[in-house]
C-alpha cells in the first residue's frame, strides 16, 4: 500500500466516525480522534443531539428557547414557519435539536406524526422548513372470523395479526365493503363466516394499522358473498362480486352506517303503549345526532311531523318503493327535494312515541309495508366493463387463491384453537376452491 492511499483511507475513516457521531449524538471516542490528529487536520467539533417533548401548555417560543435558540432567533423562526401552527403544537410532540458547539442550533425537528416530521433548518440569518414523510411498509394478511354475535366481535377475536386497537377499524372497513349486500347489524347469524385479504401497514416505529381490504369471502345467512377490489383504468377502485357485478347497487341495506348502530329490534312490545303491536319496520338504536342516510336515490315526499313517528322523512324511489325514517331529532331535507344514495337526510332522535334515541325505518311498496330485507333483496349492481373483464378475472383468481391458501394455512397451524374455525371443513374446502375459478 503506498503512502498517499493510506492517508486517504485514514481521512475516510475520520469522515465515517464523525458522521456516526452525528447520527447517534455521541462525541467521537477520544483515543481514535487523537490518533487521527497525527495524520490529518484537527477534527471538527462535534454537534450534540438533544431530544425531549413539548410540555403541556408550553408555547412554541419557549420550546425553541429550551432547545437553544436565542429569544429573537426563536421569534424569527416562528415567523418563518408555515408547516407548524405555533398555536396548535400538541403537548407530547417529540422535539430534537442538533446543536453545534460553535455555531449553535443547526436544526430542530418536530415529530408531528408517526410518519411525518418537520425540520427547521438554519439558513444563515433565517430558518428553512423541511417536511419529511417516513415510509410505512406494507404486507398482506388474511383474517378469518366466525360470528358468535357481531361482526365486530368476530374480527376483534380473530384478527390476531393486528393490534386490538386496529381490529374494530378493520371490522368497519369490511362492513363498508358489504353494506350494499348485507345489513350487518341484523342479517348475521351465529356460525356465519367472514374471511378477508387485507393490507397491513407498519409504521417506522412499529405501529400497525389496517390498509386496504383487497378481497372478502363470506357466508352470511346461508348466502355466499364474494367481494374483490378492482381498480379500473381511471384508477377508480370498486368492489365486485365473483361474477364481476359491482357490489355497489341502487340501495344501501341500512339507513345508518354500521359503525353507528348499537342494536336492532324487530317486532316487540311497544315501549310506550306497552302492547304487542305489529311493528312494520326496523328500529336501529343509535345515539342522538347520528346521521341518517337515504338508502337510495329518490324524491322527498314528506318531511315534517307525523304523529307517533315524530319528525319523519319519506322518500319515493323508482319502482314505487317508499322509505320512511321516523323519530328524527332534526330533518335536513325539504319536501320535494331530490336525494342521492347515502345523502344525509336528518339525525337520529326520539321525537314522537319513542322512549330512547333510535331510528324507525320502513319500506313500503305501492303503499304496502314490506320487510326491507325482502324489498331490497333483488338488487345487483352493474357488470364490470367489457374492456376490464379479463384483467378482473385474473385479479379475482389471484386474490381468492391467495386468500384461500392463507386461510387453510392458518387452520392447519391452528390444530389448537388460536384461530377460530371458519365453518370450512374438508367438505366445504372443495367447494371453496371451486368457487374461486
Ligand atoms: Zn319502530
């Protein structure tokens, strides 16, 4: 090795050590620095890193001063900031300052979210803001649950790949996929099964959250319901059944979002009149103020007080179907107004003959009461575009093959009972595999 090369190597080593020290905030080991001194320029003084969190009620000015900025300097920095609202910095936000022994604070980093930091960087007399988004990593997992009472209960119990805190969200995400086909607050039966292929996202700090639902395969009240997410050429994502019909149909199966419903009652003793009466609708218990949705496109034909129903909205849809929403706390549509599916038409309340907040919901066809379950049964969505059909079939086959394989692997692993069975035994296995093609 010649002399010039060995000198280069030594300088190179110094560079690496200094960078390492910057990153971890510790000074370069004294001995190493001394040895290197003999063959190269004096080492630059080493910056230090200091991390803590914003105290409750602490003004940003004080935070910056505490991290080494002069009063005027901190004021200037705050004036230059646009990504951080000085009046809204949250207590507990992590703040890290990089301080140089000679030139003072070099930068101050605010960890605003798990995946977002904003860094104030000294730029001569002024300060510059740099925003960084930290990458989440993503993988795909399968979940399989059996209904003992509710969808949420089944997912919370079985989606062990997710932290408990994320499982309820996952149940809601699955409910959103199925809400055109099933009223998950009342159609589920004990023993029904739900499986889903879901993206799992992991933050830089290890926190896990649910990503997109890619496919679900369910058996609900005796019917198989498949759903496949497919992005068309315009980047629009939609769910389709296995035959390629959009899950999005003309009607929602429930006038409240699944996550808002606390319970459902059918025919029962009237809570106020205390007599058994034929109850011509469904009562959804939900807290006062919960938005009520039009279950389909239509025209408002009644909006106002209606005897025991209290504040009531009635909507006429195509094919002579009328939907009625009673006991509302407030009404947000006028008589004669056109409404679209999912539009909010009012809020849950307890006006009229009601002892607690709930929504009374009815469907009438040509003036005759019909069970909404029957009235809304035969609705299926548009078929996928012909141009997308081949791509859809490939995607569907791949997703269902993946889901099926993962669910079987889970069951094989679970000779114990860590993962609840899906009601899919060897007999059903043949059917499930066949259905994927
Ligand atoms: Zn009712």
